[in-house]
C-alpha cells in the first residue's frame, strides 16, 4: 500500500466540514517514527474544533485527534531505543491522530502491554491522563475527600470516577438522568443537572462544602462550582465548553474568571488543567503517568467506558454522537487491525 487515508476539518460548522483525503503514506523525517494507527480517540475538543470553538486547534485544514494507539511501522535512521513492530500509545499535543499512519518523535510513544485491546488503550490516554492530572497534580486530593464531577458520564468524567474510587473519594456527579446508572455503577452519587440545582443539593448534603470540584464547562457553571466548595477548597477547570461548543471568547472570559476568583480572600483556589500543555512541558510526567495507567489497566484496576467504536471513514457519525450528547464514555475510531 502506497497511500493512506486521513481525516481533515476544512471549515467550521456541521459535520459537513469533515473530509477524508487520500495521499501518500508519510515518510518519517530524521528523528521521527511512523506508526500504523489501530485506533484513535474522539474528544470533545475535536468536536469543538469542528465548530470553530477550540482556539488551540491548528490552522484549517487540519487533522484532529489527540490520542492514538498503533504499531511502529518505520523508524528513521537517527532513532534508537524503539523498533518496528512495537505496540505503542501516544498523546500528540499537535493533533493529527485521525489517520491511518502518523509520524512523530519517539519521546511521545509509550509501550503498551501486548494483552491490551486498542480500543481500551486509546480510551485511556487523553481521558485518564487528564483525570490523573486533575486529581493528583492540580487538586492534590486526599483519601476520603468529597468531590463534584461535572459531565460525570463522559470520557474524563468516568475516568475521574474510577480513579477517585481507588482513593475512596465521596463523589457527586452531574449528568442527565438516563446516564445515572453509569455514575452509580462507578461509585458516584448522580445529580440531574437538568432538574436539580447542584449547589443547593450539595449544601443540603454537605453543609460545610465539598473539598473539590472539577469543571469542563466554564462560565456560570464554574462560578457555581466555586460556591459549592468549602473554605480552602479547590476547583479545577479543564475546559470552557459552555453550551455551544466553546470559542475564543469563552476561553478568554474563563481565564479572566479564574483570575478574579483567585483574588477572593476565602482561601479557595481555582486551577486550570490543559492536558496537551502538561504533556508538552513535562515529557517525563507524561511517560511515567501513562505507563502507570497502562499497568493499572492491564491489572484490571481500571476499565475505560467505551461508548461507541466507529470505523475511521465514518467519523462524521462519531462526531454527531458527541454533538447529541447521547453517548456515555469514550468514542473510538477504529483505523485498522
């Protein structure tokens, strides 16, 4: 095979802006490795980028996708320590994972135990790295604390529930009512964000305030998460999705809101978690943490919730599932076997 297929976003709006291109298989530059992709992860950031609401996306046209798993297919002559045929996982901070072949530096590749399935591995990468960063680097949760998880039935939400359960956290999670069984099954206490005021509900359940809240929504939701935590509590913001696929304005206002909240004299603190940035600035943390998570997956301590597995060339359907909010857990693109 001399050609491969790659997905590109060439505009902003509905899934009509998503196209499949066929082109020569990329040749790795000096110092890079080529990977034959088996599965790629679909994240909310990809859907935001499709709608023009993700300011960190590359200039259009671009290939979305932060995370993938595959087999090393070709190694440039200057690379050592990695071999063709290795089973690897990666988070690519530059996007580009919706493709049959991807080239990138070997420092981004983490070996995967041979017993793990590609769909489970790719469901782990971005979501569980984000959850791990939120819990341990940012909020620094302690065993037995009480936390609030927004979008608790999503990819990051279900990862937070699973990792939080291992730390014996008391976990409240917002989601629509049809997703409450998933939250309960993962050890959380569900809150219906459509019919319940989560601030009032938590005040009745935990009058002194909860220890931490994890918020991917931003805006007024972030302010209300702040109200729900106790004096000295922590909020971790990991996105500004809002109600309409984000945008530059929402991001700027979100960062300003965090600064304003952190000026209040109540010992509460708000931090921002942007996993691709964390990966870029601290490769050692990325590699060590992903290897730890893969070992936990192999040992059966965690099990990603996979909402759908969809062929790469049916990517529009994958994005539509996330747009509709009808999927629980991670959406995976199957790129090859």
